[in-house]
C-alpha cells in the first residue's frame, strides 16, 4: 500500500477567511475569528494587496464631521480581527483542549486492556534480564544484596513510571498526544520559540489567551515566555533538547529488539542440550529477520493478538511470582523497607553504584506510556499500569528474589530457573512472543518519531506508508525499517550476550527521561502556572534520581555504552543539520521576495502570454510572492491563465480538521487571476498523496471563495449606499463633492477587489441579504468562474524550484562545511517533492534556483 492509504473525504463546506473593511477577517461560513488586534495592510515590497483592502485618503479626510463620525462609528462597532493569513494554529478549532467525549468506564477498561499490547511490552519483559545484569556486577554474598537490589527495583518502578509518568507527565499532553515533539509543539503554541520564521503576528497573544488572572504565576509565565522568545540561545537549547530526546528514542529502538529477543531465546541454553551461544545468536537473528520482514504489513494485521498475549504474560509473571514467594521465602516483603537500599550501598560501595546500570533496565519503556498516548486515553494508561502492570511486576521481582534466597547461584538465568519445570515451554513461547511485541512497540515508536520530525522540519523527506485506513498512527517507513534490522543483526552478532548488550542498554532511556523532565518543568512554568515550590520539587526530585542513574549507565561507555550514544549522535546531527539548513533557506526566500508593485507594473498579462491552465507554484512562504515566480516569468515563454501560490504549512497542533485546512486569498487585481492557498497540517496529520484529489478539492474551494467574494462585494456596496443615504438626510454641514463621492465608493470595489472578503457573522453580525447576486446575476463572477473551469479543463501544471543551497563566500568554514556538503548531501538523497506529491512527470516544470544563505 502506498502512502495515501487513508482516504480523506472532501469536506461538505470548506472554510476560508475573508477580510473586513476594518482589516479583520471572518470564515466563509460566517463564523468569526477572535483576536485582540488587527493586521494592517502593508503596501511595501513583497506584500500582497489590492485596492479594495485599502482605505483611500479622501475617505479618511475630515471634510464632514457628521459623515466621518458616522463612518468611524460604523467601523468602531466591529471587533478588531486579523487578516486571514495571520491566523495560526491557536485559531484552529479545538486546538486548546480535547474535543473528544469522556469515555465510559467499560470503554476505559477495554482500552486499558489494549494498552498492555502496545505500551507495556518493553517494561513487561524486563524481568527477563534485570536481576541477571544487577548480580553480574554485585555478587550475592548475603540476603542484603538480594533484598537491597529488590528494594531498589521496587522503589525505582514506584518513583519513575508510577509517580512521575502516571500522575504528572501524562497530564502534559498536547490534545491527547504525547512524546517529546508533542511537548515541544505545546510550548511553541504558548511561546514563539520555533526557529522557522513562518509564524504570524497573532502568535504573540497566544500565551495570554488562557491566562486570565493577574497572579504571580502569570507574571512568571510571561517572564519565561519573554525569555524564550527574545533569546535565540534559549530557542536553540530547547530545540537541541527536543532533538536529543528524539534521537535517543531512535537509539533505544535499535537496542530494544536485540535485547528483548536475545533474552527470550537465551532461555534455551540450559534446557536444550548443545544449544550454545552460537545457536542463540543464529536463532535470534532469524527471529529478528522475521520481525522486521512483517513490518510492511502493518501492526494492524497482527496487532489484534498483542493485548491477549501480553495479558497472559503478566498473568504468568504474577502467578510464578506468587508461587516462588510462597514456596521459597515469604520474608522478601521486607524489601519494602528502604533501609535495605542503604545497606546495599554500604556493603558493596562502588559495585552497588555500578549495579544501578542494571537496575535502570526495570523502567525501560516507561517513556512509551507518554509517547504512545495518542492511541489511547490518559485514564486507560493509568488504569492499566495501576491495576495490572505495577502489581504484576512487583510480584514477579519478589518471586525471583525469593528464589535467589534459596538458590543464589542461579542469578545468571534467574528468570527461567525460577519457572517450574512443567511450565517451561509454555512460558518460553509466551516470553518469545512478548519480546517480539516489546520490540514492535519500540519500532513503531521510532517510525512515529521520524514522521513527527519530518512534519516539524527536522528530518529529511523519506517515504512513509500508511498501513491502515482506520488507525492513522499506523505507519511503515521502509528505509528506517531495514536500517534498524541491519543494526540489530550487527549488534546481536557482535555482542553475542545479553549482559554485554545490557551494558549499552538504558543510556538512551535515561536520557529521554531527563529531557522529558526538563520540558514538563517548562510546561509547568509557562502553561500550567503551578506554584513555584511544586515546580521546583519536580526537577529536584525526579531529575536527581535520573541523574544518579545516568552517571551509573555512563560508567559503562567503554563496555558498550558508546553504541546508543553513537546512534543518537548520528541522528541528532542529521536532524539538527536539516533544521538549520531549512531555516536558512526560508530566510533566504524571505529576503528574495518579489514586490507586488513589480507584478502590478507588468499588467494582467504579467509581461508574457497567458495560456489556459492552472499553474500551482509550490513554495514555503506564507506571505509575499516567492522569487521562483520571477524566475518562471523570465524562463517560460508563457504563463498559465490562473496562478495559485501553494504553501504546505505544518502548525504546532496534532491534527487540523479538513474543513479548516485551507486559507485562500487573492493576489493582485481580479484580472490577474492570481491566488494564494495555505494548506495547514498538524504534525500527526496524514497527507493524502493523490494529486487528483488535491486538485479537485482546491478548485472546489477556490470556486466557493470566488462566490463568497462576490457576495461580500454586493453586501459592502449595499451597506455603503444605505449609510450614504442616511448621512445625506441628517447632515447639516456642507460637504465637498470629492468627499461625498469617496463615501460612495465601497471599500472592496468591484474594479479593484482586494483579498478575501467577508460574509455573515456567527454571533449577531449582519448576514447576506436575500438580494445578494448569484453567479447568473453577476457577470463578473460568472466570467471568472467560467475562466476557472476552462483553466481546470486545460489541466494543472506543478511549478517547482530545483533549488541548490550554498553558503555565502564570507561565511565561516564550519557553516560552509555544514551547508555545502552535509546539508547538500541530505538534500540530494532525500525524497523529492514530486515523489511525495505523486504527480506525473508530464505535469511538472522545474526551475533552477540557487539560495545563498
């Protein structure tokens, strides 16, 4: 299945912005856009304008107190609003909160059961290897080592996954979406911290949108917001943390399949005669090949069995744990006393600190509770962990500790040795399946991170295949899948032991946890406005624990800990370089914008021949005429009769409703037939990569925009005529003919129509009169619609820039190396824009461009 797997139905009523005479805006369906400031109409170079959107000097002249006063009162009655292209993510309906209804208790329980197979696979399989790794660093000499290690594991699970993630971090979601990028997008909506300068002026008011009371917390939030917005260093640090957390998730996705599969397969060593290390490696590689080969079918094809298998796995853990506790030593419940942690460190010293690197393995996968939040609800994840995962894991570790109290030499194979002999093969099969499911969860998380990074401009374009028409989050990335497979096979064949892989395991997980702690602390300060004492307790408590674990796992760098750091550093360099180059390229395009005065001087023919057809000029600018258009005018012998500047823009929200996706605006005068279209997507939206669907939707939307514009012109003309008549009746002051004539001129004249125009209101504003002209009654509208249909019949042409980005000669050597070589290499080898659009080559025209940055 190709990337367009999810079918998007055309909207019943697309929504567009139409400006008012006061510089404001309104959706085409009549609903208003609320804002506290209006956007002025600029006449400078590069700004789109039309005479219909500009007030004439005469209309503002004080020739008559009565007329001008009436005119100002009429404008003053209208709320101040913003221009259509100044509307950003915070004006998207539902962007400020969950729009989904509260789930019933039965639905929550059913969803909680499903989380077992997706969220808790990695953490659920940790009893396979935690104690074996801990006691490889600290030999068992007495019960202090056993009870101390058990107490460490119990309180680590209680503190990090249970206290931190279940009760705090899960609440810092972005409209139900979790993960590092979700936190970043949430912060971007409240502060202007994105390095890509395509945000609009209305974003400056986003932070105060939900902050109402003048409390000390509000002042602190505004101070934090100002620091983030005004200090480029803070913006770069924040982006670096987000990219580092994401790259560590990818690094974790490389190690998890290797560790989980090898731990499950190694159980055969003591059970099958002659099954040595080489056999473990070979079988593990075969399982990994099978695991990655079925990824292209999508998790939806095999995911129906995940939850029952993990549910059975947790039942086995608790059952075997209770059996071992009752049979061997029930006194292991003493580990609830944290004094054994002190005795553990006092007895073993530096070895105990080194053993923390094995103890941290019990919480691997904790970040998945937050990262996979988009597929479930907060309450379902909380219920599953509190009622099933947490007690089952505690019982499992207590059972293994009870077994070790009587069999201290069995630490190397503690999990399988503690399983009753009659249950070995059923448990082995379930453990192997559980390990594969745990690997699947991390592989899917890696795919999701890559997709979100691409949407936010932090990763090169690569092919993404949507494997489900029902679940939008189920994706498959072939390049990443085969890369992960090759890396996992190399790791298994090189390390050949779970203990050696465990030395490399955990560093990435702890790093992601520390990044989430920093970002959630920022959310508390900026958005939640939590009490300062509580805010400081969060990073001090959890950050200190995570820092101690980080120092422990970093001590294993020479023993294999360098591996996840190497992978994370590689992806961090790729993402940061791509974002850095993309920002510089956008800034270069902003500097190279073409003045609209220059286009207007060319006339309606644009200085060339206009031939039937629709030309879609793809660019990244949300305002202004891109430099590629000037290159097209110089290069091509003719230009299409209808020109649409298309900008695909990702806004910092998870999803943008289809009916709110497009913003239209006219560029120049009516006879130029030039428009701008901004298509907005959320970072988790699925783009329908079918050019035919997009073309049809665009034309339908443009046609509706033209009809609405004509209706607005009729409304403005009738309103101005009525007010002119009222003024002439009550006026006692002589008026000059010039001023009177100016008041007769509608603000959006038919001769020089401006940008998008406005119709009725949602809350008591005027609606269109029944006498508004239809297309048959308005010759100008009928002519323009007929011209649009003829252009559509002649076909679409995609006008793209084949850009080359180069650093300026006076740039530093470092910048030249990054842009001219590394970034250029990524651009040459990433997926081309035409491949993403799936446009036939016969419909594409390219123009060479060089961007000096």
